[in-house]
């Protein structure tokens, strides 16, 4: 099976014909130069952009253990509908992914994924590094320096041992960097008892301080330097954390919620805006945005962390932390391109080319001959409002309700149509997802 995409504008503004043969990109040439007769199907992309599928290096698809929040079927369809063609699942499932057997169990469940995937190995007191590194884990992480969903926070000694082991195994360590010693519990005690949308969620931001992130980032970078390990700071929420990582030659990621939301949104979001690390001040959000726009930040990844509405509808002390995001990341970033606040090549690098480089994923993240045909067709002229009801995650809500965004028309995973919204109806392809590590 071959498909010729004609007259497609690429992120760098070249207008090209792109020939997909089987699962790979066979040829990229100037528009009008590849012969339609050579392809089984021709897709005219006139006026539209063809982008490499996004690689979301940080999702929580919740299986095994919490399939009532999300599962590999719903999570991966949500990804495909948002132009994400590869996801990396985090270890705070039940059982936690800290042994080879747990990796095997998760890999079997992930066989029903519509998009390609990586499976991270985690670290707890009970981890089994020998069996874990015996499996094709994507990276070691997210390693929790403080408790988050799943209570997998670990002590300093274990962290140092884990980082040293990962360095020997030539594996990147992704770190959830918060230091609980610098949290401010009094801020939580002062919080009201409102729940859900009326919840006093700002108390969570006052509790899990920006200083707690900065200190933990510094410690992670020091430990990484000691063992010459590759450290990747997950979901960095402060300019301080980003600058420290960048100065140390480490890599970091920023989530869409830290890029587009701040404490000022918590009046409206209530406890639906509770996550770790929490939303920061508008000034810090703007500083984070600048660092994403200027390339100091390596990656945008979602930390897609769905919980049900009923679970989130609790007091700020009791609501679980985390928000969904895998379906809205690329659409929100493309809206910024429309508005002139980010350029399209930067967006391509943040969500596709850079994650592929940082995590050494072969054959993904770029539209060049010989790579996987992971492609997203978008019309930058067509934006619409985000509605939780329209999204495909099991949790059915979004912190970005009502924002304008540019959703994909078609998403291809290794040449297979994973999502198709042309003609108005949405259709999904077969579950063709494969592990990107073998
Ligand atoms: N970010 C969150 O607030 N929650 C994540 C865990 C995590 O990434 O820390 C979750 O799994 O729910
Ligand atoms: Zn985390
Ligand atoms: Zn996470």
C-alpha cells in the first residue's frame, strides 16, 4: 500500500510531495515532482501542513490497576486524535512498573494501543533493577523525588544508586523533581473545604512551593553529574528549574498546563486544576513560555494524568493530582502558531524531533526518507473550541475547556491511518501500536 501526499507544506515552509510506501516515508520531493500514478492513493494537501507525529514522552495510561481512569485503548485513541503517534507510559500503575515481570504485563496490555509506545521502568524500595534492565525499557522514570499519584517518592540514597545503575545501562533518567522538605503544610491547613470547581485549589500551589522544585532539580543534577548520567527533568514548572537544567547540560520538559495555565486559572478550575508540580504564578508561567519559545526547553510533553470527574470533585486535600492532556497538546501549540507566538519549526522540534533525539528513538520525529510514516495533516486555517465532551480520554473532561485549538484531520502511525476526521465523521484505525524499544 502506498500513499502520495501532494502539495503538503512542511514545518519549514517547503511545499512538498511525500510518498509513503508501507510503513515508511519513501520519498520527499518538491511539489509536483512525484508521479501520482505510482501511488495507490493520492491525498491533496494543498494549503495544509504535514507534520511529523508527536512523541509524547510523558503519559499515564493507568493500566494495569486504574483502568476506570484510562486504558490503553482510550488513551491511545485520544493520542491519535491529538496528533500524538508515540507515547511513553510512566510507572505509577498497579503493580508499579519496577520489575521485569511488571514491564511484561504492561507490554501485553499495550498491545491494544493505536499508537506506538515506550514503557518506562520505575524505582521504589521494591524495585528489581536486574530484571528491569533485562527488558527493553524506554527510560528509567519518572523517578519520584517526592510522593505524587501512587506514592512512589524515594529517599536520596536509593535515587543515587538508581542513577548510577542507569548510567551504567546507558539509560536516560527522567525525574519528578520536588523536595517535600520544602513544602509548606500550613498553606494546606488554611485551605477551605470547597470541592470540585469551587475548591480552594490555590492552596495546593502555595503548599508545593516553587523552591521545592528548584532544590530538587539542583539535587537531581548533582547526582546526575556524579555518575555522568543523562538526566531529564520531567514537567518543569519554574524558570528556575529550566535554567538550572539547561545550564547543567541536562534536558527538560514542560507540560501544556504549565505553559498555558497559572494560579489565576484556579478560581475557575478548582480542584480540577490540582496537579504535581502545581500551577505557578502568571509571572512564572510567562517566564516558562519564553523559555519554550526560545528553545531553552527541549521538550513539551503532557504528563497526561486522567482521573474521573467524581474523583476530582473533592477538597483540595483529598482530590487526586493530575490533569489529562495528550489530545490537546499539539492542537494548543498549533493555535499559538496561528497567533504568531510560537513558530511551527519550534513546535515540531518540541513535540517530535527533540523527544526523538533526547530519548534516542530511531526513525521518528522527522519527515525524511527512510523514517517511520508517523504523520499528521493539519489545516492551520481551521480552529475550534476544545470541549471535554468531544475528546476521547475516558475521563471526559479537560482543563482547557473552551480554548481555541487546531485539531488534526488525519493521523498516520507507520503508514496506517490511526485517526481520520475528513468529511466530518471521526474514524479510528486498528490497534497497530508497537513498542519503540525491542
Ligand atoms: N502529575 C500529577 O499530578 N499526577 C501524575 C503523577 C505525576 O506525574 O507526578 C499522576 O499519575 O496522576
Ligand atoms: Zn510527576
Ligand atoms: Zn507524570
